[in-house]
């Protein structure tokens, strides 16, 4: 499946996943979903990987589901249409959950169109930057489905606010990188020639911090969006602080800062 997903390590500690169906705008089919799922599963247990970058080959990030065919017609023959359709839905939606639950921060470097399932991959990421050529759309609703799909109805309102999310989801309209920046979907617009370099620069800043501190911060920030009260969030934060404070890496971070040198972390 390497012809569908390019997995590289551009710098130590960083894994880059590049969707490589440029002739199909990197749309999702059964094989790409399986390749991406397997890669994310491997990354989740890879202690040498500390940051993940997701991008697309060619002129698109990911234009959503391949409407010319998902590529598993035998599934309906084996399971019947209802169960086969539900199984496909679960497989695709699992990508969003997998990205969100990774211990490593995920940077989406959006080089072009990100629609439907592609937008879901963007929303599930922790940091989102885009080239000026990037365009976005919920798009599920314009294809005849509910706009509430692949976790977007949970993720998008938390990123851009309920009002913005409702308008984008109910209309399914396309919007450009400038609008995405104005509502907070992406943090910055970067010239396409420098997009991956900027993603690597951000990854480098993350690598300057202790691994466990990064992992717990990602987990804590997403959990805070689900926590109903300030008190409950602070109680959780207190436990995070004690755990990280007692690690050897915390002491190394302090020492390196005082000695004005680059820290060496051991994740312990």
C-alpha cells in the first residue's frame, strides 16, 4: 500500500504521512483508509515518533470520499448492503478517532482542497496550517448525506464556534484559506513552497519540550473540551502537573534552560 501513503521521517522524531493518490485528489478509498489506519496504529506505539505531519501529494490535501467507488464491492456480496455500508462508515470514522487519540501531536499541512473526509482529518489534527490554495468544505450534505459525519459535528463547532460551524455544515459551501484563518480553523496561511518547512519548524518547537509533557498536554486539552466544569478540569490538571513535575525530563528541561543548552530527553 506504499503507493497510496508515503511514510517518511524528515527529521528525527517526526513522521510525515503523505496521501499519494494525486490523480484522484487523494480521495479516500478502502485501500487508502486501510493504509492510513495501519500507519496510525504503528505510530501510536512508536516511542521514537514525537510529532506527526499529515499532508497530500499533488494539488490536493484530501477531497473526501472517492465517489467513483470505494473499492470493495465484494463486501456487499458477503455482508449485504446495510452491514457493508455501516462497516465502511465505521472504518472511515475510525481515522478521526485514531488521529485524535494519538499520544503525538498531529500537524495538518493543508496544501490544497480538504473536503468531506479530508476536512475531518484536518479537524482531528491538533495544529492546522494551510497554503493559500487550500479550500475547505463539509460537503457531505451536498452529496446527499447528513453533514454530521466522521466526527465533524463534534470537532468543527469546538474549533470555529457553533455559529460558524452551523453555517458551514448546513450550506456545505466551499471556503478559502483566508476565511478558514478568520474563523480559527487554521492558525496560519503559509506559501505553498514553504508549507512543509513551516510544519517542520512547528514540529521542532514541539520537540524542544519533554515528550510526556507534550503527550499529556494534548490529552488534557482535548479532554477539557468534554469536561463540564472548571473545577473538574483543574482537578485533572493538578494530576498532570504532579506526574510531569516528577519526571527526570522535567529536571532536564529546567537544567538545560539555566545552562542555556538544548535539552536531552529520555521520556522518563
